[in-house]
C-alpha cells in the first residue's frame, strides 16, 4: 500500500498538547500534557516533573506526551502502537500527533 492523500481521509488523529509550566512557590518546573477527545472521552491530563538530565525541552515534552498517551490507552483499553509526530509551537509549547504505526509502515 502506498501512502497518498486518501490514506488520511476521514481520520482524526489524536493530538497531545504539552506546555511547560515553570516553577512556583509550591511546585517545581513541570510539563503538562493534555489529550482532548471530546464527548464521553473528555480530557486526559498528565503532569511530569522537569528532568534536568534530559537534553533540551523537547525531550521532557515527549516524556510527558507519551505518559499521557499511555494513560489514555489504558483507560480505554486501546492498542498504543502509535508514533508521536512532533510539532514545535515555541519553546514552552509542543504538540504531538499520534499516528497509527501501520500507516507509516505502509501496510
């Protein structure tokens, strides 16, 4: 199967939005990921502490996004064989489109 415009027709891939939330008097720096599927599913959120051991902010953002994704899949008994395609909005906001791996494999 080759990937064409029709491959993505009628598909709505989940998008995880991740934002950096700097330290406060009560919390250390953290990344907050949210996945909003609307309807009965609602919003899934996950907060991850900032890890200074990881390179660059994007590394922390993907950790938060994947944790949010696994939480979503576990809650709804879904297969989590997806690939997170990153989109950098700015240095404090990222988004990740969760694309089924079979589409990228051309199966």
